[in-house]
C-alpha cells in the first residue's frame, strides 16, 4: 500500500523496460524488471508481463493476441463457477468471440471433463479457457491439455483465485500443460489489485505472423503487443512497484506457512458448515473458498448477503450450479478465508466464524438480533487487528 501511494504514480512509461516511449524511466524500469524477475522465479516461467491493470485486462490481452473476432472459445459456464471474461454474453469475450461452455456434474458439483471434451471435439474452439471464480476444487490441467491437443486448441489458464496456493506447490500447476497463464495479483497472491500474464516457455506463434524482417514472431511479442499498445496505454508503475514487493513476500517461508494455513482454515470452515447442515457445493474444498448452496436453508443469496452485511460479515451472493434464481438473487454465497488468515486466524477460530454467520442467517430479518451479532463480530475481531505493528 505504501508503494501504491508513491511518486511513481506520476510517471508515464508507455512501453517496456529498456524500450519506453518516454524519457526519465530509469527507476521505473528497475522496479518493473524486478517485478518481472520475481514473478518468473515464483512460477519458474520464461515469460511474464506485469502491466495488466486487472485480471480481466490480462484475459482481454490474451484473447487479442491469439483470437480474431468471431473465433470460437470454450470456457466454464458463469453460472457454474466461471468468470465473465470466459465467454459471458455481457462481456467482451462473449461479444467479440463465439463462446461455448462446459460445466460441472449435477451429482457431485465437480468439473465435467467429458462435457468439455464433447463440446471441444464438436466445435473445435481456437482457445480453451480453464479456471474459475467460484469453484472449490483443483483442476486436472493434463487432461485439459489432452483435450485441447485433440481439438487443435490453445489453452489459457486463468488461475486468479488459487495462484498463491499454486505458487507454493499446494495445488496442481497449470504451467506444464497450459501454454498461457493469467492471474490477478490481489487474491491469494496477496498483492495490489492488478493482473499478470505468464508462459512457461516462449514459442513461435502458430498463426504465421511475421515481423518486418520476415521472421516468425514469438508469442511473447504478441502478448506484449496485446497489452501495450493493444488494450492499454501507460502502465501503472506505482502498482507494479507494489506487485514487486508482493512477489518478494511470496518468495519467503512466511508466505509458505500462510498458504498452507489457508487450506487448513478453508477445510476446517467447510467441516463446520457441513456439521450445521449447510450444502457445500462439491462437498468440500481443495483451495481457499467455499461455495454454499442455501436452498436447504430457505434463504436466497441476496437476502443472506444483506443480512450478513448488517452483522458486518462480508460475503457475496453467488449463483450455484443449476441455480433456479437469477444472478441478481442467486441461491448461494461464496466465502473465502485468505483475509482472516492474514489477520492471524487459525483452524480453531473457524468454528466461531461459522457460528456467527449461521446465527446471522437464522435471524436474517431480526434487526435487533443482527445488531447484537454485529457487536459480537466486532468484539471478536478486535483480537485480530489488521495492522498489529501499529499498536
């Protein structure tokens, strides 16, 4: 946060380190290159671009680099845990390109790889997108690559949510199987709001695009050109400096312990919810989040979000697989543990969180009860200050 508030916010730096359209970029060149080098080290990859302003911008740049308007893409259905930028009709990805979708199985809420393969072989998309915004299980990237190779598609993994856990080898890595990987930097990577694009190794673009000398352009060049000047102007160098700091933290043993505790906390929270009769989609979690289907509790996601907000417990309403309510109402909520884990909470504290959340949902229309719960929430969280170093 200190880096994001520094004077680098005043510096225009269109271009890349050593190749800028402005003078006076010697210092921002150093900070951006530091961010690139640290990111490459974290994920052991050959290429990294740290300029995207967000995960959505990173995904837009990849699409610009590898697709033409009207090309087919295949992504996870938004209503089953996917993301807007994976083909939603209201997003650029569903407007500029022709989207197709795979989903999860109704019986267990887990990814339906057979459906993915069936659609891929029928439609032959140019790009298969894997990754999710509300899916609590790990991914079989090897199988996805096999499907893509059979269909003649490239694979992009959007690992925005579990990236910090992947960084510490706590979940499957997409880098060996997905040619292109994107992420945000502000979820489990615990950095500033922003996006990144990576490739395990560079390779000649498969579209035959050449430079002015007649040489086949590498994919790294297409990616860089897609970010700038393709979809963005000047990079946010103050945010990139903050990214460099966050990436430095990820390389520490302290972050390893943090990432491991996230998974322990999430699984402890899942067990507590299950004990109280809540329906956890897929039956549990492998990562940092839970998707909870509230239909057996007779409350919508919208009403749950509002009631919990009054108790000063922040969650978001979320559609669940095969939802019978609209995206504005929803049947579920999405709950994550990275923030409370950062505040020092451990598995033994998850029961208290679940008890408070459950009490608020059971008294969702009782204003005095919600006020009492809010008091208890604030009192409890005083034990876990946001900035203990400030006293």
